[in-house]
C-alpha cells in the first residue's frame, strides 16, 4: 500500500483490539486476514463460528444486539469494530458506536439505505445519471398490475427493503409478474420490506461484483470478483446467497474497471455526499456487464459473501491499515497491492439449501483439506457439538485456494473440497469455469 503508514502507526495503530461482527464465511475471511496483521493486539468476533475461533476469540453476542455489542466494545477498549452483515448497518450500529466515541467501519444508517431501500438506490441512480435498468416504483399493487398490463415481459420485480436475498423475482410472463406483486405486496412475504416495490427492465449479460473501500471522498477499488448466485451448475435453479466466487475476473478488463470507477463508484459516493448522506465503508456494486458497459443491479453496503474470501486471499496489504485510513479520511493516494495469483472459493452447502435442509451433521476431513498448500477452508454455517464440527446452516464452508491462474486455483479448491465430507454435502462443480472461456 502506498501511503504514509509510518505516520499512521505512530498515531493510532499500536496494539489495537478489533471486533468483527457477524458469523459467516465473510467474517471468517476478515478475521483470518486481520489475524495476520501485526497491528492487531487481540481479535474478537461476535458471534463468530468455529472457524473464527481458530484465529480470534468468539463472543456470544448476536450481530443485531447493538446495545450488547456497544457495551462489550466499551468494556474491552475495542479500537475498531468492523461490521460484516447489512442488518446491523441498516439498524444504525455505526451511528450508535460513533455517538459513544467508538470507531466502527461501515456506513451510517442513512448511508446504508443504499442497500436497505431499492427505491432509494434506484431514485439516486436516476437522479445522478448512474447506469442502471429502467424502472418504476409502486406502493399500490393495482398500479403495478396496470403497468405490467401495458408493458412487455420479462420483468424483474423487487421488494424495496431487505429480504435476505429473496426479494427479487425474475418474471418471464405477465402472469409471473402479477404473482410476484401479490406475493410481495398482498401476501406480504417479506413483511414491511414489501410495502413498496420496483418493477424493472430485465438485463442480460455477465454479472460481476465490484467492491471498493471509501472514506466518503476517495474510492479505492478492491480486486473485482465474480459470484455464482444460482444453486446448480450452469447458473440453473433458484438464487442463493452465493455458491462460489473467484478473483480476478477476465470480464472486468483494466479499461472496464476504469469505466466502472468513473461512471458508477465515484459518482455514487459523490451523490451520497450531495444527498447529505456521506458514505464511508465498503461500497459493493452488483453489476451486469453487456457490450463492455456496466449497469448497476444493486448496491450493497458491506463486503460480499463469498466474494470476500477470494478477494482477501489475494490482498497483500494490511487490512487494518486500510480500514483505519478509510475511517479517518486518509485514502487519498492509496493503491492496493494484489497477489498475481488467482483465487477461487467453492461453497459447500447443506443439501436442500436454499430451501429446507438438515443441521447438526458431523463434518469430516477439515484438517486434511487445510493441510494443502495455498488452501484456506473458511467456515460459515458450522457449529461445535461435543467437540466436533457440525453443519448449522445452508452455506456451510467456503473452500478457497490460490493458484497460478484460475485453472490451477479451481483444481486446488476442488481437490480440497474433495477431502471434506458429510451426509448431505453439496457443491457446484463449475465454479470459475466462466473465467476460462
Ligand atoms: P439483486 O438482489 O438486485 O442483485 O438481484 C439478485 C439477482 O437477480 C442478481 O444477482 C441478478 O442475477 C438478478 N437480477 C436483478 N436485477 C436484474 C435485472 N434488472 N435484470 C436481470 N437480472 C437481474
Ligand atoms: N454474494 C452476494 C452478496 O454478498 O450479496
């Protein structure tokens, strides 16, 4: 990282205690990376998982218990809190910590609206000329129906608020679109998150995840990544939180990266400032790339999961220094150093996910997999039961490998995944394949 790190260390970065909030694969990756920082004195993860317990100390406080987390941070003298999931951000955890004089990395409640409300983010993009799909917003299902009646499918119907990744319905016919509107607005499948909806144009192309760290003025891009949202090979089946990811992505060339910075990332941070909602933290744009041009599908106000796993395996700089520079408005001139290697993360899930699945099944082979060079097995939905690691969620592990090129990283990640087993383990066999075309 090119910046005045000596100055930095002298001022604040000695012996810092760090708290990470969350319990997924993303949080294990953050904890793994921070555990390598000489600037971190002690690392806590709330609530964490058995993987984070190997690199830090888990604290049994739920990610949404803002008061409890604040009390813990005060009592322990935490120097920096890093918020993993969107929910505490949209509930205002950063505002609450800041009021108490505690440092927390992430956007304020008003800035996190960028993810918390699709109506807000679409209106912002329209107003500030940030490329995105054409859309209409509705707070009345009858008006949404009339709109669908007078336009041609396909449509994409989206609940306004947070819906745990399930609030987007791709509709190939008018019938499907009516059903989606009813599901969200009449049956209230996502509660108040569905009081308003967006009906938007269906975009085609290749998806990519573009993440950046910002201090509210300067935007520092992270290495681009690609997620695999669908449960089955060939992007078939229902969408999940993400079944695997890789970095770098051939679809994002250096020219396209410059274009994304110029037309999406920098204008969005500027727009948020103009709207009186200065944005600090991770800005994650889910993009559709078509004809070499990006359009924004959605913004997230946090690190992606599983994108963070391959991204952080390639980051050569100290993550604590980077996040502190963002909090303190010192990102100007920062350029990050990335490993030349490629990284691939294969998510192992419980059979049945994203629907119903069993929990509590013992996982075998974790040690054998971790012994492989350049492999890290990140935990997500795991738990300890009588000293054994068992499944406890839909996405269970993120088996991540570095290799000389995507092909080698793919082979290594699958070799490691092949050593891990449990009754009902499932994973896609084509993670990273798109990058080989
Ligand atoms: P979102 O939560 O808005 O990113 O949507 C979840 C997924 O739905 C995206 O990753 C895309 O695969 C798909 N999607 C969302 N919006 C559109 C769109 N306008 N056109 C095509 N696919 C979309
Ligand atoms: N991988 C998708 C997300 O983090 O939202």
